[in-house]
C-alpha cells in the first residue's frame, strides 16, 4: 500500500503550516504514487512553501543623493522632512538607490516617497507613482495665433473639475489605445472611464498655460495633467496586488512601499497597463491642443511632451520611479525628444530644458517648483487677507483664470517655492540645461470647485433650515 503524507508530516519536517499545505500535499503524494521516495515527496512539498520574510535594508546602507539646498528656515524644515521620509523608504528590501530633487516636498506619512523623489528598485511600486499615474506636460507652438485668442480657445474646449465630460460631449480615444484597454486584464473594465475622462484635466495643480517663446515670440500652449480616473483605478488595483505580496514577503515594509515582483505575470500585466495609460494620457494632452487648433483653424508648428510621474525600466533591468521628477536620461521612451518641460508657477516662465542625466540625480531633473507648505498651511498664512486681494496682487500682468469661477489661493504663486531658487539649484546641481522659456500670458486652473459642489450646497441648506 502506497504511503500517504499528511500535514503533520510536513510540520514534522520543519515546514510552516499554512494554506499552501493543500497543493503541497497533492504534489508530494503524487511523487509517492509514482514510486518516489519520502525524501523526494517532501522536497516536492517544500517547493510550495512561502519564501521567508525579507528583512528591511539596514539604515543608510543604500545610496541617497540630495540635490536640494535650504535657503530659509522654512525650507530647512521641508528638507529635513523630505530627507527623513526618503531615508525610511530606502530601507524597503528591493530598493537600491534614491535621489531628492530641488523641488521636493513631503506627502503622506513619513516613509512615503516625496514629490520630487526618485527611487530605484528591483520591482514596481504602485505607491511611488501614486493615483495620478503619468502626470505630464505637453507643449504645442501656434505661430500665427495671439496668446489672448489662444487662451480663450483653450478655455472653450478644455474641462476642469471632478468627473468627466457630460454625455453628448464625450470623445472616444484612438482605436489602437481602446483596443489595448480591452486586451489588458487590469484595464478592460475601465473602458467607460477612458471615454468619459478623455479631454479632461482634473483639478489640483493641473493647468492650461498660454505664453510666448522667449526665443522666437511665437505663441505656445502648455498643458499639465495626468491619467484621470483610468489611472487612479489602475493604481488602486496595483496597490491591492502589491499589498498581497508585502504581507507575504515583507510584513515590515511600509504599506505605501509595497511592490509587485518583476518578471511575474502580475508585473507584466501591470507594466503593459502602465504603458497603455501613458498613451491614453499623451492622447489626452494632444486632444486638448488639437481641439484648440481646430477651433481657431490654426496650425501647430511644433510639439513635444514628457511625463514626470511615472516608472521607467532602464538597461540595468531596474525600475526607476520618478514621483514628480522629470526624466533627464537619453531615450527614456520611444517618443522621447531631447527636451522636457519644467513649470514653476502661473506667473513665471515654463522652462524648456535639456536633461543632463546626472548620476547624482539618477537620471532625473525637477518637475516644477514644489511647495514648502501644505495647502492648508498656506491658506492659514494668508489669514486676514481676502482671496480677491491675494488674487489681484499675485496675478498682476497675467490673465489668470479658475474654471470653476472660484479662486483657489493654494495654487497662486506664493504657494510654491521660490522660482529663482529653483533655477539656481537646477544649475548648481547640474540637473538640466535651460534652453528656452515660455513667458507667461495667462493660465487656466480648476479653482476651488468644491466651494459650490452639490453636496456642500445641500449641507448648507440643511444648516439654514435648522436655524
């Protein structure tokens, strides 16, 4: 009679009990039934055992490059918070290097990659590109259009705020992109969102900016936004996959730094989904630019774009996560040019730069000006001044607009780091070469759309009735 192994036999052999015992026993007993020895059967079972938990990296054992200087006490506090958070992130077992850009500012609990952070890893970390996957910049040059006319046209064709375009105004993405959504297991249930949110820019720090090229005086449109609902929903799926891995392989790792192991089916599906979301986002930028051109019957003489919130896989096989960091290495994508865009604030030029692939920047440059204070802190600091006064003072000389009709003072220039300081630090650390600028004429942002949100109005009406 053929001997049969039990769960107790596996425990006696030193294997940790778990749900995996069922598959392990089936494989082990199949070995016995085919005439194998008990030792062979136990080895077959052991192949199903979960890997031992990975230990955190020792503190300060991985290289962390600081490309940031504090010029004021407030900036010193910001740099300290950013550095502490990155130092904690560097302990994640699969992380191999990190860098901080001059525009860095903390976000989330300590140990979370800051905006302006770069992390090199053996795996993909969804939390390191966050919900706004492929937040990016795009520029189109309109040589025969005046800035004022272009800004009005863009205002008429773009969409800011929550949700997508209303029915009757929705635009379907290109057939090739749509087919990629349908073919990917992580995206095929997001096709409706891909249509609804196409041609929208969202809220927060996203914008449509019109100005003139310093080099030629030609009018240019610059847009800034990410992947909207499709990207946010893919991120949520990625975090769920990564969290399952974290609980098994590295419970000590912070949840926000969980990863999807490379060269697995899940990693392959997620990587391909990221590339599809990237194409959707690029198409979203170009759609808004093309709608403005169509409205004006105008020609576009030049255009390019770049992401600054994404993950790249380089020739060393590692994944380079730029959380609010602009790629500055050659050929970061098939459609990459040698130029990228770095905005500062609505009243300052958008910098057109050529990356320098600095080793201490891990191949990245800044993505903008960053913040020294949270939105809430900044609002508190403006106490005693009306929003109208703040707006009037900070937008002199430019046509600044908020799509919702309500000013968001946390997006005005004083909410951001000093633009001159950013320029100095880009040069000082050798992160990029400024080759041209888009001088500001005007800018459109979402504004404080929540001020008049339906849920807020209902709540205020209930409060009034209760008085």
